[in-house]
């Protein structure tokens, strides 16, 4: 029983990191999932926001 458990543990320890690396290196998944969520979390700045920020910087100087 002990040898089978050790073989299972070693298989798990080797398979999990390889599987995670394989999943993370999929370009389609990265483009569809990660980039989409990045756009949702940090939407692109608008031109008027950039102007207000620049005015604020000038006022602070």
C-alpha cells in the first residue's frame, strides 16, 4: 500500500505543475480570458480625464 501511495503522490506532484504551465501558455485562453478581464477591471482612459489630470498636475506645481 505504501509504494502505491508514493507513486500516486509523485505523479500528482509532477502532473499538477506541468498541467498549470500548459494551461497558462495557451495563447487563445490568455487572449480571451486574461486580456478581457484586464479591460473590464481597468477601462481605457478618456481624453477628458487625461486633460483633467494634466490640469491637476499643473495646479499642484
